[in-house]
C-alpha cells in the first residue's frame, strides 16, 4: 500500500487523463477477483452439479433417457470450465484490489523498469521496480500471467487508484497498456453532440420505433411463430404416442423462442415508455460511415460522430433500415446501448 501524496512526490506518479482512466480501469478489472466472484462461481457450480446429479439419479431409477443425458452433459460442459477458471484466476490475482465501489475511477500512472521478480509467497506475485525518477518500489503486485511474462529489465506501467488516501500498486507490461490505448481509438464513444431530446424528436422516434417493430416482426417473429407451431405439433404427437423424445425437445424449443419473444416485447415496452417522456433520454447526431454485409462477417453498420465510432451494430434490421452516409440520431436510455433512428 502507498499513500497518494507519497506516490506523487517520491515516485513521480502522474494523473491519468480520461482515456487512460478508462484503460486503467479495464486492466484492473481484468485481474481483480474478489470473494464475491468466487462465491457466485462456487454457488453456480454447486447448483449445476446438483441438477446434473439429479438428472442422472432419475435415469438410474426410471431408465436411461438420452434427452436427460444430453441436458446434464451440456450443463456440465458449459458451466464447469468457467467456474473452475474463476477459481484459478482468483488464486492467480495476487489479491489485487485496485477498484473499490462503483466507477468511474481515477488513477495515477508511472513508467518503471523491473529489476527483480520476487519469490512467490502464498500465491502472491510481485516485482521490485525502479521508477522513472530512479526511486524504488519493492513489492509491486502483478497477476501470475504478468509475473510469468515480465522479465528483468522489461518496462512496466504502474497503477495506483487515486480515489482513496492509500492504494495498492499494481503493474502491467507497458506494451499491453500501449495496445489498449491503440484499441481504445476504435472503441465506441458517446457523440460530442450528446444532448436532451426535444419533444418533437421524441414523437418522431416513437413513430419510427413502431415501424422498426413491424420490420423486426417481418424478419424474425413470423419465423419464430412457425417454428413454435411445428414444435407444438411434434409435442402433441409425442403426447399421443407417449414418447418422451418427441415431447421434451420440442417443448424446450417452444420455451426458448417464447422467451425471446417475451424479452423483445419487454424491451419494446421499455423503449416506448422512455420515448413517451418517462425517463431521462439523451441523443447525439451521427452518420452511417460503414454499411457492409458478407458471408464471413455478417451484417455490420457503423455510426460515427466525426472520426469517433459511436455505435457498431451487427443486426440485420439496422443494416436494412439504414444506408451509407444517412444522418442519424443515437438515442441513449439510461446506461443501455444506444438505439439508432433516422433523422
């Protein structure tokens, strides 16, 4: 731990700018695993094991059913590796806790050189570094992945969270930080023209959103309904024949597509409620700068404000609704991803 004053005066840490704060926060989140992460992962793993054991035990009593075997195998295949990975990452994080509470967070940065890799103690990985002003820090925390990658004389970037009087010092390879800065240039950013919506814009977007709902219904909902009808017919045949393989898979598909339709309906109701004046809604003026469709990348529609990318959509409905160079209005509802509208 180090005080913020000491970091600035003795080791020449400097304040990060807004873009560097976002990168530093992302890097800190990539290695910070708290007890809450571990608890959620452990509970999830216990639930998956309990459900899978119940399915297998049921089959031992009533006979083998391939559907239940497949469900148990899929649950284990999907969740067990992730839960075990969280446990491993928790052990390899060296107890790094740079972020406390909700963001945004402000950081101090310092360029340094690794002069020694300290011996590992109780899964804590640390470095001895020499800062740019020749001062020395003996126990700078790093994750196991960084510890294995960094060698003596390699350059590293030190991070200190300036939101509290005292903070841990963590290090990341300088090359990683530079790559993050380059990648940040293509990250979606809010338009400079972000402002509250006018009543006229709200009314216009409400009418346009109704048209978008009808467009999406023509592209997807009718196909979903047809699939559900076919599955319902297959399940009905299974009930008549008393065949479980003909009953449960179609019912699973029906529930899946019904959930999709329900979520779409709930999202539409939320957006229409916000556009009608109930909720904080802001907007920004952008333009379609990319309008592509090919077999390898699918649909891609990019909305930009000047040289800054504000939104990249891979939805087919956005590709068909907009054309290249169309002036658009990006509507922000709370912290959700913005919704594009024609101007």
